[in-house]
C-alpha cells in the first residue's frame, strides 16, 4: 500500500497528490530590480520564477514582485517538505541584507546562521 493520499479536487474530478509531507519544496532567493532580494518557497522554483516574472502573462507572481521585477535566481535550497521550507524561509527573511548576501555567496555560512534554529542536515543547496 502506498503512503500517498489521493483526494479529488473540489472544482473538478481531477485527482491530485495531497500528501505534501512527501513532496520536495525549495526555498529560493531572487535578485530583483534595484538590487532588492526576495525570498520564497515553491515545489518548482523555475516555474515560480517565471510566475514572478510575469512570463506568458502569468498573474500568479507575488504582490512584491509585481512592483520589483525579478532579474535572476541567486540561491536555492532543497528541503524535504513544506514545513521545513517554511521554517527556513522564515529564518532567511529575518537576516539583514548583508547576511543574505554572504549566504548567497558561500553556503558555508548556512550552519553559522541557522545551527540551533533549524536542522541544517535537512537542507541542501541546489543553486
């Protein structure tokens, strides 16, 4: 028996995977116009970047990225589930810009910033 739970969408009869604990999530940092950094989470960070960038007329970008156009993805960490991604996103958002730039530049700072706050073994840098 599979550990996946399947649930019918309330809007259609299409089946979708609801067991988010088994789904990989990514925490990403975008560099936006004006040298501003934006941190978010997604199951597909490349698709999410396109949504933020309004590619193909997408209206799914965050309110912040509508007024601060994303230029590029500067860092991505892979997590095991949404809960871990949300914890890491929250911790990164608490850093000041200079600390975020250090973290983006060299992942060795990861443990220094987050040891004791999150289990650093659960995160792996992708970009």
